[in-house]
């Protein structure tokens, strides 16, 4: 399962969602700007991080859209490591 932590108005968050949808990957989107509890959880999960999107995929953390997109492009079984 993929969890995308993002917020409204974030173009990279939107691109991450579109990439997941376009490749048929199931994901959950959590808007940390709209939900105080989600923001608190985000801050606990990523204590030194102040940017979005932050993406978790099968226990692996991707700190940017670019890192997530590279994983999607370079893996046979998404989220399970390199080819």
C-alpha cells in the first residue's frame, strides 16, 4: 500500500497521485494541510521534514516525487526493490 502525505496546492503531490493512478497502484492520500491530526502524525513520522509530498510504500520512505517516480519506473514489482 502507498501512502502519500501531501496538501492542497502542491503540484508535486498532485503528480504523485496521478502517477499512482496512471500505473494502477492503490494509494491513500492524506492532506496534512487540512487535518490537524494528520499533520501531527506527519510530524511524528517525519520529524525533520518540512516538505511535501512524503511517500511511504511497503515500509520504504520516499522524500520526493522524483524518488517515488524513479522507484515506479525502476521496479518490476512496485515497492519491492530494484530490478
